[in-house]
C-alpha cells in the first residue's frame, strides 16, 4: 500500500484543525451510466444490505444494476439544477455558511472540507484536502441528526478506510448525531412556524423519516428511538398534543418489513379518508435530496392530488442561518480542548440567537 504523507508539513508547531462535513452524495450526472456507478457504490455497502456478500452482489450486479439505473436517472433529471446535484449545491452553501461563522474565531487555523459517502467529492478527497492543509486534528461531522448504522456508521467506515492510507494518523473526533440538540429542534420548529405563517396549518402534520429494515432496529440499531425523540421534542417546542402530529417512515426498498408506519401507505389512507391537506416535514434530512425533492414533492404530491387533496412539503433546513446555528453549536462543543492548535484570533463569541444577531 502507498501511504500518503504531507512532505510540505511545517514542523513549527503550527498544526491546524480540520472539519469534515459528510453527506450521502449524488451521481456525477443524470445519465444512466453515472447513476449506475453511483448505485453500485451505494448499494454495495455491507451496512446497507446485511445479506451474505456472494448472494447480495449476485442480485445487485445481475438484476438491480440492470433494471434500476434508468428509472433512477429519470428521477434525478427531474430535480437536477444548472449547478448540478441539489444535495451537493446545498452542502457547499452550508459549508460556506459554517466557514463564515467560524473563521472570525479561528482564522485559517481551522480548515473545512466536504466529503460524500458515495459520490464526489469523496470523503477520502475531503480528508486529503485537510491533510494537505496541515491538519493533524480532524473533526468529522456527518450531516445526519439521528444515528443509524446505514448512515453515520457508513461514514465512519469510509473515514477509517481512508485514514488507513495515511502515514500520519490525525487525532480524530466523530459526531454520532445530534437528535436532541436544542438549536436543531428550534430550527425545525421555526421552519414549520414560517410555513404555517405563509400557508396556514393543514389538517394533518406528518413527520417523515427515512426508513430502514425493521430487523436492523431489532438487532440494536437505535435509529427509531432517536427519530421518536426528535419528534417528541419538536412537538413539545410547538406545543402539539399527541393527536396533532404523526411519525412515519419513507423510502423503503425491497419486500421485507421496514420501520412502520409507512409514509406512502399513511398518505393513501388519509387521502381515501378525505383529508384535504397535509403538511409534511422531514427532520432526518439535513438538506433536500432525491427523497424530498422527487419522492415527496413529485410522486407523493401528485398521488395525493388525485384524491383532491394537497400535500405541502416543508423544505429541509438546508443552508438556512438557523441550521448553521445548530451545526456551529455542535462544532464549538466538539472543538473544546483543541485550543492549542486553534489559537483563536479572538474570544469565541456566543452562538447567534437569530439571523439578525
């Protein structure tokens, strides 16, 4: 193995701290070949599908990667922007917003980079960017509020795999979620309040999280517990009774049992029952992506309209100032104890309480 070093490293004690934001990723483009490459990396992750490798890879390469890429490519074409993947564009804006907040305290002593679990820039490329900047301490922040092995666990896998190639292993800190962070809960609540102020309140409020196979939770994955905790705290912040909101799970794949209730089935039931309006928010997605922009805004919205109703999707927090507030709080908490490398250029200011502060 060829180990990566930094021959330009300055041995004068001016070590830097690196912050790596990590998200899921997207295909490089919307053509079928690009989507197939992306799906191969994504669906081959052993944390995603816990079948014997020989069996799953046979199914993946012999069936799924033959039939699924054209359909998925059409979905990406519906949401693609002139700048590329919405998820990547928003993550870059979120990175810029966080950099602007932190540079006033830390200057160039803190370097930020973006990496993806599947897609470009890869997590390894983001780490290499930090290594070349002289970072010997690195904080990894997966952009998933609720821990799940298939998301944050996979981030840990790709980060640790990349670091196996490094000659000098950095000190490493790893955020494993922030489902009850007050600033995150407040940001979610404020986004709903803004939505209601503009559109009024719908008959139903649905909190939709990405699903996972039920057997993963039965084996000890805490993900549904964290989803329920976030939902409960959000309801408390909004002063909602138990009968004023519903939690459900979307985007299941395959025929096995996944976490329930299923978002799609619940919406179909409400539509058939004559519920005319539904507000839906996705607290588990930090930025808008294929599941929110296509599955919810296109597919589910059209299906609900067939019954004469209206499905109103609340945008993810994306790069909003309140979201930057929440992530800034996580980062500042985690950086405590690394002040010798940061050598803050001024006293760390208090966290901004609102966008006008």
